[in-house]
C-alpha cells in the first residue's frame, strides 16, 4: 500500500493543537532575517511551502507584504492559520495541495520552505520538487530552504528525514541556485527537545 501523505498530515494537525507540534515557533526569527536579507520589497510575490500553521504569514502581513501565498497538503493546518488571522486571511492566497502532484500558480519572487524538503528522502520526490521550484521561481528570485542539519534528528512526525549541510543542500539544488547566506538554528520544541536546523538562502540564476 502506498503512503498517503495527505492523510498522515491531516491526522497530525487534527490530533495536536498548533503549539503542540514539534516545529512550532511563536515568531520565526531566522526566516524573517533571511527574508529581509533578500532586499525585496513587500510587493514581491512570496510563497511559504508547507507553511500551513506557521506564524510566518502573520508576521509578513504585519510588515505590509501584499502578495502572499501559503501552500500546505493539510486543510486542517491551513484552517488553523485562517482562523488565527480572522479577516486578514482574505489577504493571503491559500493553496491546499501536495507540491509533488499539482500545478502551481506561480511565479514567485521569494520561495520559503522550512517544512517540506527534508521529508523528501526519495530521489524522485526531490526531483519533482526541484522541477516545481525551477518552474515557479522568477529568474533572479530567492529561495530560502531550512532543513534538519547533519546533527539534527533522523525522524520527525513518525517519518524519516534527510539531513543537510549548506554544501550538500547547494549540491542537491544544482548550479542554477547560488548560495548567498547560511544560518544555523537550535530550535527548542514545545516538548523541550533541541533540534539543529540549517537555513540557506539562494539566488536563482538559470
């Protein structure tokens, strides 16, 4: 039987409240720092891949960003954020989809992913993701990807993950993506564990 990604993530977001998930951040400081470092203005089209219940979109709305999209496979995750934002949710484009199996309504100037790429342990899945990235990121645009670092956990939410260094992530993305900046993060989970992340900011120059 093939693995049902959507059912897996729907169950997690229905069984746990937002601040009980291991990836919960009250304020995503590292992501915000890297977004600022792109130098892009708030009118730049922006997508948060796998950002269903993340509070990144809240912060970007507060900063005046105008063209925001949030993609997640889980309707429950997206609904959590829509409820939290209230009437402001109308300012965001919500995309309930599996990024590996859908046609995206790009292009975007900034592509942010703290939640998806390290779960792609199969080469074919990584290849499909990269096809989507290349097709939907503007030339000259920015790609910010955070994954578990080489000393991070080997499993998350009952699934195996693939860990990266900045060098191996750059190699995986390919020569069209030029590494601009890296930041490490020691993420403290609500359960009191510490997880090592690596954040990388790339410029896309096909």
